[in-house]
C-alpha cells in the first residue's frame, strides 16, 4: 500500500451489474449501484485535452494510485472530489519489491462540454 502524506485521499467506487446489450455483448448497468469509500489513494492530475474536431468538450483525467489489493474492476465508476469518472483502460496492478511499493493504478477520465 502506498503510505505517507500522498495516500490521504478517499475515492468512491460504484460497481455495475453487467447486462446483455441485445447484440450479444454485455454492458454496465448502474441502476441500484451503491457507493463504497476506498481509503489510501494518491491522486495526480493527468491530461486535459480539448476536443479539436467538435470543439465542444474536454477530457479530464486523474491518475490514482492505491492499495495493491483494492477491490476495483474495469467497469466500476469512480468518484473523486464529488465528480464521477470512468476507468480509462485496464486496472493495473503494479507489483514492487515490497508490499509498501506495490500498488493499483487507475487512469480516470471524464468528458465535459
């Protein structure tokens, strides 16, 4: 687990139920999802990218680093400081030489505009 002053943030996780999308795939359904607080996260500001084609939005990102064994799945919705984000890509488990240097990495993204 990341320790010290940088790991003082709490994020919230909502886990969807995966339902059939009618085309043979599955999609997340957040109806009835409850929020669970997860402590011990370090947050770093990521990129803010303007939508150059449509010029009507921006991608806001955070990088969150937390406990190696954090209960996080790819389709979970994450709340940071009252704003909801999706996990962009995979949940990454970064092993280190000790438990203190092993952690989970999340790239969080949200379109605004």
